[in-house]
């Protein structure tokens, strides 16, 4: 039998072991609770930090990124700040914030376009009324010019008509920028008339020197006449405004492979690369034009050119520098916009510069002898033709000509029937003039005309009023060509 002390000892041992096991379990539970409390505290701290970071990110989004994104719609060169925490880039939070900015920009662009369209519609209506009033005033001034012959009153009426023409041009440009039609329906016209018509719409038209190197009769189709005149006027206006008032603006009309080019060169300060790129984007007409992009007050000239180039399939380039240090602007008119008018039936306006090209292909050699008929020796293109008596006008023709007359025989041309064909030597039997002989003849001609001009300058200045009147009439003709 087991004795009682042994049982008590066994029970005590078992109780001790149980107590030890229970104490160890309690100790483990306490340690686990301590660890859990530490983890909970760390998670709470992390959550508080994430909440603060998210709050700061949202505040940064509202204060910095949203305004920058809205401004970027109107000014693409501006940069939008990134998130405060670079680690958020690419995370769901970063993607969500970027989507917010994209949606904002899309909505701002949509509203901006809608508001600008409403502004353009309102301006179209206003400019339509202004143009109608200016046309009525123009008709009234013309009636007064035809009614009264007083020179002083005529000069005043001309000045008023020219001021009215400039106001009409500004209203027309504003209407074109806002999507309106050009406003005038013109018939086919000589291209040089369209150029001088655009020149006549400007305040400083006297500084513009036009050099016409086109074939005689080069014309524009009817729907391209007014757009070309508007574009030329705006290019010349920019050249006049951005060059010194004592410098000239040179315009050249040249044939090119695919049509005709009108080149405008000024002697201004030129443009920076950014200004040149922006101007080229505007005149290209590829991007939509908004009034808010044109400055305050809006500068609409280049924007109007962009509208017309896109609408009438014209080409304008302002990316080159002028040989005079300013800007070179080139208007290209393709062949499908060109036509031809017979200069004999419909000559250009009297104020238009004469072309330096000979009309038509080179004529075959005549069958009559040189010494018995009228003849004009070969001369450079910059010489002006003379009158029937062989007298030159002694002045330039506004086309870069120096005013030197060409030599003409004063003998009367006999009737064709009076000269038998058999009596004339064949063209191949006549000796060709050598270049040295032509140069010597031209040098003698220039020396003689220079001596004649020096003698004319010593005469009294009695013809000054006549010359002034001629200038006034010439200017008025240019103004008439603009309408």
C-alpha cells in the first residue's frame, strides 16, 4: 500500500508542475499581448502617418497641381508639379490622382472652347454691323469725291476714305478670325492688283516698294482675290509696324515651279526662335484658333492669315530671316488658284507696277533690216519702256526701275505691204550683235540720259505741284484697287 506521505508528496509534485505549466502559459500570454499592443500601436502610427500624407497630397493637388493643370490647357509650355511623395507614382493612389488631373484638363478645354465659340459668335455679329456701316460711309465719301472738284476738299475726302479703309480692314480681319466669310466677292483680277490693293489699305503704304517680275496677265481666280489681298495687307502691316519708319518694305512677285510667290522683306529687328515658331504655327492654320490665345488686346493678323490659308489652300512661311536683318514672309499661291487675263483687253490698274518680264515667248527675228525700221536694243529688264518719240519719263516707275529710257528709232514704220518679203534679207543672214557691242551701246545711252537729267534738275521747280498731284492720284488709284 502506498503510504499517505507518498501520496501527498506526489500530489504536491503534480500541483507544482501544474502551477509551473500554468505560470508559463500565463507568461506567454502576457508576452503575446505585449507584442500585439506594440503591433497595434505601430499600425495606428502608420495609419496616422498615411492619413497625414494623403491629406497633404490632396492639399498639394488642390493648391498646386490642379491650377497648373488648368493653366497648361491654355499654355502647353507650363509644367504640372508631381506628387509630394514620389513613391506614390504608379500606385493606385498616384494613378487616381493623375486621372483627376486628366479629367479636369478635358473639362477645362471643353468649357474654354465653348466660351470662346460664344465670344466669336458675338464678335461676328458686331463686326458685321460695323462693316456694313463702314461700307455705307465709303459709298458716301465716293459720292462726295465725284460731286466736288475742289482740290483741297478732294484731298480731305481722300484722307477720310483712307482712314475708313483702314478701319474696314481691321473689322474684316476680326470677322475672318471669328470664322466669318471674307466679305467681298471679286472677279478675276491681276495678281499685282491684289497686292497693291492690300498695300493701299495700310497707313504707311508709301514705304512699300513692289517689284513685279510676273508674266504679263498673271491673274487670280475670283475666289482667291480678296484672301490674297487680306494676307498681303497683314504681312505688310506686320513688316511696317516692326521696322523703322525710315526704312522700306520690299515686295517681290516671282514665278515658282508650282505657282507664284509674293515675298515681303523688312528691315526690322526680327523675331526670336520662340516668336518665329509661334508665328509659323498661327499662319499655318493647323490648330484651332481661340481669341484667348491672341493676347490682350488680341493681335489678329497672323490668326486671320491662318484662317485664310487653311480655307483657300494657300501657303505662308515666316520662318526665314530677311536679307535686311528683319523677317522674310512668303505667300505661295499654287497654280490651281492662278488664271490669266489678256493685258490688252483688261490691263492692270494704272498704279500697279509694270512687270519686268516681256509678254509671251521670245518673238522670232523680224524679216526687215535693222537700219530701216524701229528697233529696241537688248537691255536689262530694269529699264522702262519709252513713249512713241523715244523719250523716257526720267523717273522710276515704282517697280525698282531706274527710269532710264530705251533707245527707239524715230523713223516711221512702213506699211507691211510696202516692203516686199523678197527684199528683206533672211533673219539668219543678219550678223548677231556681240555682248560687247550691246554693252557699249547701253553705256552710251546711259551717259546721254544722265546728262539730260542733270540739265533738267537745274531747271526751275515750276512742275513741283504737278508732281505732287501725280503722287496724290497714284495713291488714290492704289486705294481704289483695294476695293
